[in-house]
């Protein structure tokens, strides 16, 4: 990687599809004022690299393995507050958009329009403004801030801690307690304890129910 030129917007791409990462890289670097400084194929790798690189803008796929895009965004915003995150997703529902903003994202782009909008989105969020795909109604954002202002009932997801959300994501991806333990460096028994606590909090009694809940609330998807 060449030395980043002064004045350029530095971008990091996080997506589990190599072809899409390369396509976005080529699109980004077709502009003289943008340079891609790194990429990652899963959420955990993205967080680790971004903590060191601290790019201006991150393009984050919402459906990332190991650590989903929304939780990765939350960790990135905590570790590098100056970095702006754009969520890339096939979902336009308010639940996904709201959760992304809550995590700290300042951009949300639909995959179907990414090629046409991504450059403008990068420039916009880098300037300190928010960017939403044109097909996402501004009412989604208005609704989000209205809910926060009026103190409407909190999402059931707010009952879960960041660690519980992380484990829930891995469970619904089909990983065993031993695999989860190896990924996040805790014992399998502790994973089981967390899983039982999550199911109790959500009022869900089986893994199938957890999967349906996760899809409905944007924790995972069928992508």
C-alpha cells in the first residue's frame, strides 16, 4: 500500500464477499481524492484493523460473519470516534436503519443502489453530515429521533448487554458453545450461561425462536 497522500479521504471496506470488496475498492480509487487503506472479510477483523488504521470512513456490510456489522460499528465508533461508518445493506426497514444509527453509523446505503451512491455517501459523511440511500424515506430518521425525544418504549434489544448481543449473533449463525468460546475467549460453560440468560430475557425457549427473533430485529439476515 502506498503512503496515503495528504488531503485524501481514507476508506476501509468491510464485507465478506471478496468480489464486492474489490468492486468497491476500484470504484473508490477511481476518484483522486479517495484512497482505500484496508479491508476485512468479517466484523471482528474489521474492528481490529480499524483501531490501528483509523480511516476517515468505513463501508460496513450489515451482515458480517463473527461480529455483525451493527455491533462492529458500535465498537469502531467507541475506539475511533472520528471515523464515520456507512452501513451497506439490502434491508430498508426502519428497524435496521434505527439500530445502525443507534450504533453510531452516519450513513446507510442499500446494496441495490451502492454503485450510484457510494462516492457521494463517502464525501457526505466525511464532511460531518448524514447520508441515507434515496430509497429510504426521511421519515425513518424523523421517526427515530421522535422516539428518542419522547422516550417511547425501548426496544427489547436494549435488555441485552453488548456481550449478550455478540453471543446471540454467533448462536444464530449456528456456532457451537465451544466455537463461540474460542472466538471470544471465554469458557464453553460461560457461553451456555450467557445463552440461557439471553433466552430468559427474550422469553424464547429454543434456538429456532432465537433465529426468528434475530432475523426480525436485524441481528442477522438471510443474505
